[in-house]
């Protein structure tokens, strides 16, 4: 039985869509984005100017001898260069897509575009110096300007992003989204978008033929109507994002929706792959006899991506081991004196493509741990269920301190050098834990496990298995070298606060 427009309006008005956040007119959303882009332009201009000025300060006023070259150190000369460079960089950033909505608030992707755009701008400056003989600019200043401008512009956008995230939690800067298809894939998409508060989407409900109108699909959302009522619902709610769960739709239905919204100026049409469980490695499209076929990549990181990640791991792990050698030796001695037993504990875990290896950790438990555990059957049951104890009687006094500051994981730097682990990656999974991850388990083994990762900065041991899957799947799908650098930076305050460590 079809529902009337009045029934649809009632459903929309009464359901607590996405935390009961109020709907906002499309004009309001566009105005908000115009304000944000204006703030970005101002921030980029000021931060680029700041980077250029500090580059002059370091190169000439502090006389740091990066390059010894007789050049014009006049501050007026470099001020003129900066006055030309800062606006020119904004033009380069615009051409790089840094003011286009799809590239904003993306974190690592945005940083990558900033770095690329800054590089293009400074290369253009060096080309101008080469072509214009009277123009002589210190190479040391150019290199410093390149690094500092990229850093400060990224910092400015990072701070603005934090502001937008807070506003999104209050119902601003959100696009009303509708999911077409209420099957398992559609439900998974909705749950992930709802739980990710800063996604920028306000999911208002489902459109589906199979479930009845008004049927509750998730805790927050109901089915608002059938596919035949799609146009009415889109217009009624001012939908800006239309998300198709392709596994729930027929080819005819998808073609019909594409004809209506594929080139719409007000609605963005987005289609899931239909391969929600195996998309972590990415997809590739290749034509055979003029027929485009989609294939699944066997590995997530290949080529340049693999080289960049390996280089970051080797450089930082080697540097850390050299700098922390006295700390490692000191901890080894203290552990030996604190309680009898080996210094290093080996934990058998699963690595890339399911290959097992021993992850090294400083021992934090007493040797007779199993006997202690047998005396507490309730804890033994909890360990079997969660594979972790919040209040573990087997942990030594020193061990609790080591775990709180994650110092027990420092020996895993050797696992990184052996290419068994990475500095950043999904959380390690033991063979006994695989059943907890169900069908997602092997998808998380398409990259090397990490010492830190999204799960580390989002709560560590307090994160549930379901949350771990969501975070690790997001990391694998969206990996860039900039995401690794961001997570390494965020790990420091997380570890110092001791959040979720036990």
C-alpha cells in the first residue's frame, strides 16, 4: 500500500534523524560554505605570508647558513616578493582544487594538495628567477619558504577544520542525505555515517521498496517511502546527497535514478560499490574488448605508496631506536630487577595477508600468570570473551606504568625494521581473535599492522571490536602518507594522557 504525501511528511517530521539535528535550507548550507571558503582564503593568505616572513627571519636575521650565496638580503626586496607570492599561491591552490567542496575538510588529502600546490608555486618562482636575470633570490630562503608555507597553511586549515567539526556536532555544515536501499549494505552505510559525527552528512532516512513505509531500519532512521516517491522526498527535504546501496537495486532502477539525478546541479548522486566487505584494497577498472570490468586489487599498497610508507617506517624507526637506546636499556634492566622472567614477551599475531609473526613487547606480567588467572574464573571468562582484562592481576607494578605510557610497545620498532609491522596501521589481531572480526578479519590484513593507528588515538583498549573494524577499514581505504603523519602526531598526546591504556 502506498503512503500519501501527508504520511511521508509526518514520518520525516517525527523521526529522530541523525540525533534529531534540524534540517537546514539549501540556501543556508550554501551560505555557510561561502563563509567557510572566505575564511580559508583569508587563512591561506595570512599563513602563506607568515611562512614567507619567517623564512626571511631564519635565513637572514638569524643568519642560519643553509646556503652560502651573495644575494640581496634587503627585507624590502623580499617583502615585494612575498606580496607577489602570497596571492599567486592562492591562485595555484585554487587551480589545485583546494577551494572545491569535495577536497575540503579531508585532512590528509587536503594536506597533500597543499604540499603539491606550494611546490608548484615555489618551482614557478625559481623558474622566474632563472628567466629574469636581475632577479636573484637566496636558495636557502626558497627552501625554507617552501617548507614553512606548506606547514603554516596546513596548520591554518587544521585549526579551521576543528572549528567546522565542532559546528557540525551542533547541526551546522551538514548536508541532508538520503540512502536508497535498506538492505544490509544500506544499513551498514547509514550506521557508519551516523557514527562518524564529522562526516558532513545528516542522514534523514531510507527510500526502499522492500521494507514498508515507516519501518524502522536502524535505531535512528526509518523508511520514508518507495523509490517511486523519491522525487517527492528529495524536493520535500531539500536532499543534497543521494546515496545508492547498489546491491539492493536492480539495473533498471539505478539507470532510472541516474537519468534523473546523474547531472543534477542540486543533488550529488553517489553509488556504493556493492563490495562493502572487500573494498579495503581498492578497485581497478580495465577494458576487455571495449567492456569496462571492475577488478579488486590484491594488495592495498603498491608502487610509490609502498615505497613512501616503507621509507617513513625505516627512517623514523631507525631514528627512534638510536635516540631511545638508553631508555630501552634502562627499561630492560628495571624489568629484570622488578620480577623474575624474560625481558621480552613474544605475542603471536597475524600480519600482512594472514602470515603470522612474533610481535615484541616488554614483559608486563608475572611469569606465573596462568596460575593466578585460574584462581579468578570470572576474569578467565572475561579474557576469553574480550581477549583483554581492564583489571588484570597478572600485571606487575612496573607493567601497569609501562602499559599506561605504551612503553611496553617500544620493542615493536624492531618488528617495523623487519617489515612485519608498520609504525601506523590496523590494530594487531591474534589468531584467537579472528572470529571476533567475522567477515571483516582478512580485510584488515591487507596492510601491515601498526604500532599506532586510528584505534590508538580514538580510545585504545576502550574501543569495541565493531569500532575497531570501522576505524581500521577507514584507515585502509583512505590511506595516504599524510594520514600516517597526522596519526603519528596525534598519538603523542593520546599516549601522554593514558586514555584507554591497560
